[in-house]
C-alpha cells in the first residue's frame, strides 16, 4: 500500500513524499490516519534534526515520518493481534511507549509511523506496551488532542505536597486550593483551564495570567467566570503586563499566603521567577514549557525551598493512563479541547506549517491528512471564502459554536474538501 507523508531527512529538511509501506506481517497493525495536530515538539525535531534525542542518526538515509498527535482507524491487523484489534476500529496513540527504556516514538523515530501521513504501520512495541488506544468516537480531532491533553493531565497529577515530619508525597493539585496558571492562554494553557475546571480535582481559586488582553479576552469568553463560579471555582484573569511588579498583586489574590500550585507555560525567565515568588508554604511549581535553549536558567529562592518547603519539577508529557483519562473526559463531554485549535489545513500544508510554527500566531494547527486544503486560521474562514466557498460554510458553523472548531465542521470539511491524489 502506498502512503503520502511528511518525512524528516535532517535539520529543517522536511519533504512530502509518496512511497510504499511494507507488509505489516503477523505482529503489525496498519492505520489510516485521519487527523494530526502539530506540536511544538515536532518543530523542535525539525529544527534539530538528528541532534534531537528521538531522531535516528541515519535519518538522511532512512527518513522518519513526522507527527505524533494523531487519530485514525485500523485498516489491517496481523494475525497475532486480532484478539485485541479489529479492522474499522478507531484509535488514538500514546507515542511515548518507553519499550525497554527506549526513547523511540512515532513522529520522531520511525520510517513508517507518524501522524503526518495518509496511512502508517504501527510498530510492534506500541502494541506490546498497550499504547494503541481504542477511541469510541467519530470526532477525530478530539483523538488528535488526546495526547496534548494527556500532557496537561500528567502535569496536574505530577505536582506534589508533603506534611511536616513525613517523607510521603501527596500527588496532585490541592483540592479546593489555590492554583495559578502563568502565561496560560496559549493552546496548552487553555487545555489546562478546561481540565482545572472540569477534572476530578478542582481548585477553589484559579488565577490565569498572560500579557495580551486579546488572548485573555478569548480565554474568558470560552471559560467564563460565571461558569467557573457554578462549579465552585473563583476564576480570575490577570494581565501581568499592567503591573510594574505583578508578584504582590498575585499574592494578594490569595490573602497573602501564596499559591499551593503554580504551573508555568512559558520558558521565560521573568515568568519562571514570578512563579517561584508567588508560591505559598509547601507550594509546588511545575515548569511545563520545555525550552529550546539548553542553557535556559532562572533564579530560584533556595531559602524558601529549605524553610518553606517549596517544590519544583518539570513535566515533559503524560503517560498512557493520562491519555486514557483524556479520552474518557472528551468522549463523556466533560472537556472540550476544541479551544486549543486556531488553524486547520490539509497534508499539503503540514511541512511548511511545522517549519514556521513559531511564526504562526494562535494555538494548535490541525491537519487532516487525506485533504489538499491550505492552512487557514479559523477566524479567517470568511475572508478565505473569496477563494474557497467551502470556507464560507465552515465560517457559519464555527460562528454558531462560539468561534470553535467542532464535530460538525470536521464532518463538512472531510466530506467536501479536495482530497490528496
């Protein structure tokens, strides 16, 4: 079977090519990919090439398929896995399988498996580690967002707290406590707001910061203060650029005690130091945003680490249980990660979008891998309609849905957009 895919040959060298997939054999599964959302981690892999820890050194000779946030349906199953997987079944994938400690992962390491492709062969280690997950929904973009949502969920699970005289760590944010999400109105930050409000463990106070009024206003229009109040959460949006020193103002929101949990979504020194400064006793700081600069540093108050029991950790992804939780919450309608998506395109736009990701404003860029469709900002569908009448129809749908991508929009796009030949 032939596939069309975006392949990485080296640093800044992505090529969209059509080639033959090998037979899957007895231990393989073949998947038709429907959607893939582009992650900043894919940009980092594209920039670093073989210097990236997950990209093989021989990528120039054996290129790998890019993309790890994908969802699709099974089209072929090897005989050794027919007891578990079935043709026609919808799936999402947890790329970080860690089989025998390996860092190999779809979207970084495999010549025949990655999200920016029409069809892929799933490596056996993914199956052995139970990382090919059933997905009982016809809304494919939710499945693509299950992996980034699992990273957010993993961060909420990974923070911890202690008690004086005990070495036991109590995992997770403090229920009913004080939580701050800093620089948190980008795509992952919006997902974090959603999870903080609709997950099993909610804070009593949720403070969301950024330095852009428009981005804050969009976040507040999606996750309103009134809705949060109905869930028992006091939600406060703060533009920290409007204060010379935002630390006293943020601490004042807690009555001066500081926050139990702080999650930092920007690899910016000032934001990290701000996060450290607003922690309360036994407070936990999670540094979510992975920097591209290996020399990135920020000052930490080690007096408070010693005497105020401050904790600091970094999280780089979720595990398979986190992803199962994400799928459960989405299919149950409890969370709606559509807020993360600001752009939609076809496979023809995936390579250029990945290489220019930091320069394209907004949130997640969602790719439908069987479509030939230019990357469009959802907010620009009306203007794009001058060139493509389908965009006018999509614009009407998203405007009925508070400006968000939706299952209806996906179905219309899949039905009417030009397909990859």
